C-alpha cells in the first residue's frame, strides 16, 4: 500500500478530534441535537484551521446510519464513503478552478435530485471567494431557498471578498488560528502514536513556525521525519527551516548590547555560511528583538514560548533600554525593506547594524561629555561678558519655494521612478549652497538612500521635478547630516509584528 501522508492520516474524523475550535464544534453539535440546522453555513478563517474537515464531519453526522447524530460512528457505509471521498451525496467543489457561471448552473440542476443514499446532500464549496460575480449571482436564489434535503457549506480564507448578499444568507462561523500549546500537544500525540521521538524545543519551533495552522505543522513534521528519521532534534528543525537558531540570535543580542562590531560581522558571516538567506537572518533578528520588546514592557504573556526561552530573553532584555530595542527593530526593518531594491543584501544588513552601533556609541560619548561642557560654560559665563546676538540670515526665497512645493516634487518623482521617490522621501531640503545647488541631507543610517538618489537616472528625475516646480534649473547635492535621525517603523510593519506574521 502506498504511503499516506501524516496530514491525511491524522485528519479529524469526528467533532471531538477537531483541535482549537471549541465554540464552533459546540454550535454544530447543539444544532444537530436540537434539529436546528441552517440551510447554508459560511466557514471563514485562516488556512489549515479545520474548515473543510469540519464540513466533512458535519456531512457524516447528518448521513450516519445512526444519525443524525453529533457523534457519527465512522464505521457504517455512509460514514466510510464520506471519509474516503466516494459518497455521491457529498459534493466538494473547488471554486478556484470551477469559478464560472456554467459550473454554478450545473450545480443548480443537480440540486433538484434527492439524495441516493443517506438523508442529506451536502455541497462543500472551498475557497468560495474565488467565484466570479456572475457565479455568485447565479448562486444567490439557490442558496436562499435550497431543497430541504440540501445543505451548503461555503469555506473561505478571504471573507472580505465574499459579497454581503451571500454572507447574509448563511450562518457564519469564524475559525481562529490554533493556539501554540494546542498544536504542540497534538504534535506530541502524533509522534507518540507514530513511534518517533522529537525534542521539546523542536516541537515548540515547529508549532511557532506554523503560525496557528495545524496543517502546516503536520506537513512540516512529516518532512522532518523524512529528513532526520525517527529521532528529531531542534537542530534538525533549524536546518530544514533555514532559520537562525536561538544561540545565534542571543549571540547577536549580546554583540549589539556590548557594541562589538567585529563580533556582529562574524555572526552575519556565520549565519550565511550555515545556509540561511540574508532576509531570513534579518527577519529572525527582528522577531528576537520583538520578543525582547515584550519582555521589556512587561507583556510577555503574548509570547507563546517555553519557560527556559522566556527566562533567557528576560536576562538579555536587561542589557537594553526600551529606546535601544526600538531603534534596533526600526533599523533592521528598514534594512529588510532596502534589501528588495539592493543587489547585495548582505551589505545592507552589515551597514544597517554598523551605523546603528555607531549611533549608539555617539550617544554614549555625548552623555559622558555633557557634564564637562556644562562646567566650562559655567566658568565662561563668569569671566566673559555676554556675546552680542547675531541675527541669522532669512531663508532664501528659492529654498522656501522648494520646501512649500516639496510634496508636489515628491509626487512628480514618484511617477518617474519609485526607487528615486523612496530615497528622496528620506531626505530633507536643507539649503542652497554657494554653488547654487540644493543640499539634500540624509540622517546617519540612511546612506543607502543617499547613494541611490545620486544615481544618474534618479538625480536627473529629481532635478527635472525641481525645475518644473520652481521654474528654474537647480542641481542637487546629497550629504549625510551630523544629526542622527530617530529611526521609525511604519504602521504596517508594527501591525505585522503584533499580528504574528513575523515570528
């Protein structure tokens, strides 16, 4: 007999086997027991959370020879046929490949015929949001008043794409991401039943990587068995996923905390030498410092990590201030964005970290020197008469005109080159120098944007936009300013972190 994947072998066959959806299971059980079934259900939620499995179990519960029952026997002919996908009364339609009006018209014709075996015909339309507008319109009337022996189950991962007219005709049940602990427990049960060993840390990493999707977790476990045999270690998972292991991440944290530039460069080399991509190393570092951020602000309860891992994070978090952690996350997030436009991702990461550490060193020097400066100022004030006030020269009319038109200039550049626009957006029009050039300054840590804006094509586009805005030809000169621009993270990036997309 051919090999059956773990995902298929361990697919839930009864309501009690469904993991992580207690409210939905209870709702369906009660509806069956009280004979209050809806004519159409809409199952929405992330992939791999049990939508299609629940729909099949519902079909078994309704057509079981001992039913309708909330506990189908899974042994009678009807249950077996539904389980194996051979039942003529359970019709599964993939809306991604059968999305047109003709398929829906055919479905409407078939609905008229009563079930051959069992009590109900159950139509399961997977990824229903993929149907065309015409197909949705054709489905409306049938969905609203189907025959008494027909039940629809529509499943979707993108509820926002389903028309409101369809949603209003269904009983909607929202599937949530499965909790980390529930995925871990299920994987351990599978490992025990299948006869292979897996480390506690390895289970945790597999579950975290699945991001609430049980199917992804089981598929990864199946792949790990093929990769490492019947004894799976944490290192096996790290190698297979290509992620940075915890030792490398904590070493990065220690090197950044101690401002150890040679160590940082060595760790980057190590991470890449072990087969990880630069963007992956960057994402792992962002996730690590996001964990430190939660520990620093006292919200570690949102982190689904082992106790030992949390304790290590707590100790390392003491080496950073909240501002330092924020700056690291911002610098790494900016570097990850810049990697999309730069051919040498490794250089982008190295420069981002070096400029970050250089900036932190400058801040420390300032803190040390400030008291001395204050003493000198105090002595000077006693010995010397006050200096006469010097009136600063008014801002030139040309510079004022440029600043007033800056948003329009950015829009003009955006229409010509998105690369130039992104870089120009990080610059500030500072002054008109003695050569009559517009000086655009970039904060330390933004040298990549300065260099990109100095490329001939981007520079010409900016100068043309300036000429159109102010009515005269102006050349530009890009410089790095002495001041350090405070790193910021976009609202979208913050949302990604706290919704679990970066783990």
